[in-house]
C-alpha cells in the first residue's frame, strides 16, 4: 500500500494501474495457499518450504530489477507464495514439535503473519523513504535468503515417513485456482470496472460457477485438495467464518489508516506524513499481536481457545469503533492499530488451534491453508469495499474526502460488532449446551 505512489511515478502509470502490484500478489497467494497446504500434508515438507522460498527470493530480485511494470508484476506474483508459507510451517510444527507445546507453536506461527505486517510496513517506509522502492525488495531478498539458510540448518532432512502418500488432486487445484482467482479479481477490480458492469458480473458469475463445481468435485473424491467434510465440525466452521469477517475488517482499518497518514493536511483529515514515517502507523499492530500472543499462551489453557475467538472479535470491534469516532490525530491511529493487533493476536492464534484440535494430522495443512485462503478473500473484500466507499464519496476532482474515510471506518466497526456479538452468543450457547449434557 505504501509503495503504490512510488511505483506509479517510477513506471509512469496511473495510481489505479499501480494497484495491480497488490492485486496480482493477492491472486497468486490465493491460488498458491491451498496447493501448498495440501502438499504440506505429504512427506516432503522441507523440500516444499525450500522450493517456495527460492521462488519468493527470485520474485523479490525480479521486482527489484524490473525494467518494466509488466516484469515487476511477475516478480510480485512470485512473491505471492509467501501466503502459502504459513500452512507449510504449521504442518512442520505439528510434525516435529512436542505434543504438549504444539498448540502454542501453531498459534504463534499464525500470529507471526500479523507481526510481520506490523514490522514490514515501517521497514518498507524507511527503506523507500531513504533510498527507493527497489531497495525495499532487495531487503526482502536478503531476508528470504537468510530464512533459506536457517531452514537448511534447522528443519530435519528427509521425508516425513508418517505422512500419507496420496494422489494429488489436480482437478480440484485447477478448479479452485480458477474460481478463487476470478472471485478475487472481480472483488479487487469491481470498484474500477463498476459493480454492475458486464465485466464484473461475468467474472464473478463464472467464479461462483467454478467454485460450485469444485465443491461438488471435492465431496466425491477420496483424497481432495481440501477436505470440505471437516467444515461440518463446529470449531472448524467457526474459525473459517471468523477468518472472512476479521480479514475484511483488518484490511479496511489498515488501508484507510495508511491513507489518512499520507493524505495532505489540506484535506482536513490527512496527517501529511512522508512515506518514511507513514509506515510506522501500522507498527503498533505488531506490538499488540506479540503481547496478545504471550497472553494467549497463558489464557488458552484456562479459558479455552473457543473463548479467545469472541474476545479477539470484540477487540477488533473496539478498535474499529474507536477509529470510526476518532482518526484525526496520529495518536488515535496508533492506538487503533494497537487494539487491532491485540484482537488479531487473540483471534488469529485461536483459529489454527481450533482447527488443529478438530482435524486429523494428515489434513492439518489443507485445513489451515483453507482458513488462510478465507482470510485472503476477506482481506480482498475489505480492501475493495473501502475503495468503493471512498470512490463513491470523492469530491468533484476525484480526491478522497473525510466523509468517505469516516464511512469506511464505520462499515468496518459495524461489521466487527455484529461478528463479535454472533461469536459471543455462539460461545455461551455452546457452553450452556455442554453444561446441560
């Protein structure tokens, strides 16, 4: 998000066209995540992780050296495999961690995504502000290279002999890739094409048809890409339902907060921060997620992981409501991001832990990857919704207005409040039913 204006200026394209650096990365991640998650259930977990990291490394280098915007987008697509790293590392943790600490390890890995976002934004802003956006991708390449070295040294060699060796579901992978790709494309570009335009309706319509065919196919075969039968289990369904809603709310908050931070002071809502400092607005997200992850380790055994999900959603609602009512000062944005981070640390730690308790070890990678995909779908939807609201309430010159910013925060807050209420009611209902039985 921070680099979009710099990318537009460097390649002499419009800001809306430069937004494809986000869209193509999201599309590639949505396609790669379920495939990598299913492969991580197999015996070659370390090889899968290393091959993925090498592709991400090459993508980072390509993005840094790209002479044209088209080549830059190829690099960004290769970086999209980053989304699929989470289910692979969780599958490794399930395989090699002590059974007594495996749930904490899985929760920590899931929260690491939030921590990385919070740290990555200010680093990106500092590097791009001091040098150029290319140096931000060089930094990413160096970081991935170090990770590859660590994986080679730490992760045990050889295949996982306990993992099943089953035939890969190529048909399911192709149907899901096409369906998800078109769905996210329609959601991401709907505000530019027009939500009722023929192109948007066609893309979303074909996506729904392909995903329907995918569901029917997955339910018929013995070893599907994603075992949809696990969705019948309450805790898995709950985690996936929450992933969409919280993912949408988070990205509305992040994208609009970044917009407010960089907008000129003449807009009456912008803070006019240079890119060097604008990234630090998101840093409290990382602090909050780290603090919450520490608390989750202690509270998870006392209150139970099912309770952490409504607690996290309630913190999301508190953060979104605060930003809705107060976002005109820097400290207000920082406090809102901190509370968002606390909510993310609680809820994102609970989701994979709930799934891990409910599915067999050989289905963990695909089940967690599906949850990750739904977070991505929610994030894309949230970004598209905020973009559409801001575009609808722009002034005569097309510039963002305070009304559009406030309404975007309001939509995020109302959605979080409804989701938090639903999860809380469900938790106490299940608790009451459990006590009666």
